[in-house]
């Protein structure tokens, strides 16, 4: 691993935080800060484009969409203690405008995705599933050219193929992977640094090689990764916990303008959008360290404020980031 990668891991909490906070606080940023934020976004997208990847563009589109929606949604607590959603005509016009902007950005992403995926290999046949893309399928009718139909079919496959991998994994026996099976970053470092080459073989994701479903070339969904440590029954409980945290940070971001919750909100949006694919936050060193830093910071700070101010402190502007 090269030294720039170690440096990025060390500063990963700041790198992860700057984009969602920058978008949310855009109106309050100085000109130089706006330029630096735009430069960093363009820099990361450019790196991925040079590698023929879609990840950065997709991540920023997710963050941009969710943060903009968060900024314009107004949620209040009425006298009865119930949450009230407020939407006036001005806000509705703004939301419609944002919907148009996001739709245009989505179309740009789709065309870029189509260009990238067709440049890798243009084949209607999938050797892993044994299926062939039906260009004349009714689901592809809205797309005009064969290249667009091909890109749309591949995008649909990206959003669905992981569940086929999951179905294969459900038939495999469970072997405990020592608490590191949820992260490709941990697995690779355990093998390279500690010489624990057998741990990979314990995980569901690598057992699927026997079914011609190779990790890294196809996806098996988010669920397969933590299941290697906590079983598929444990994943059901994990999803409940993730849903609870997501709802909590969403409310804290809306009601308290809490910066830390906003960062967690952005991270969980990435995790949830990539559920059909993989455990996105813990596949690389930068997102692994950055994500764990903010999750632990949020959790420990929440315990501290709950003890000091009571369970409703988060809704009384006690937490300000």
C-alpha cells in the first residue's frame, strides 16, 4: 500500500465530512471554501473517470440528492409531542425544481455509466448467470438506441444481481470469520500482514466462487458480508439497528441541525443505496476508518449528552455539532 493511501486513511474523517457539510452549509461558505469543495469533488470524480469507474459520481449524486431534500424538508414538534411535516407552496416549487435538477444529473450519470460499462466489454450474454439481454424487452422500450438499452439493462443488473448471489449464499454453511468477514479491507490486510489466508475462505462471499460467482466481478448484496460474522439471522437484527440509527440521525439533522448526525446520515445513505451490491462503507481503508470514526464519535457523544441532559436533549438544540 502506497503512502498516499495511508495519508488518506489518516485524514479520512475530514474527507468524509467535508462534502455533506459543504453542501448543507453552501450558502454560508466563503468563495475560497466553495472553490476548494468543488475542486475536491471534481478531483475525486476525475480519478474515477481515469480508472473507468462510476463510484465517486454515484456517491456524490446520492449525497447531493439526500442533503438537498434534507435542507428543504421542515419537520416540527407540535404541542402534543407529535412530528409535523410542513410543506408550503414555495417549498413545493423548490422541491419540484430540485427534482428536475436531480433528474438531469441522473440522466448524465446514466449516460456516463453506459459509456463506461460498454467500453469494458459489450456483450449481451452474461457468463456468470447464463442470461442474455433481450434488447426488445418492454422494460427497455423507453430507451431509443441499442447502446442506451444495453446500459439500462446493465444498470438493472447492477441493482438486482446481488440478490442472486445472496440466494446462493443462503445455501452455504456458516463458518465464523473472526469478526472481520464483513470488510474486504480487513480480509485483505489479515492475509497480507498477518498471513491469515484461510479467513477469506470462511466467508460467504468467497464460498460463492464454487458457484461461478466471483467476488469483485459480480455482487452478492450487503447482507452476505456481515452474515459471515453474525449469521443471516444476526443480519435481521443488524438491519433493525441500522434502521433505528438512520431514523435517529435523520430526526436529529432535521430538528437540531446537528452536524455529526448529518455526516452519519450521509454515510448511511451510501450504505443503504448499495445494499443490492455490497458492504460499501467497509470495502476500502479510507471509508473503513472514516466511517468507524464518525459512528463511534456519534455513539459516544450521544451517551454523554443523554446522561447529562436527558433522553430528549437531541431535540432541544443541546447538540449543535
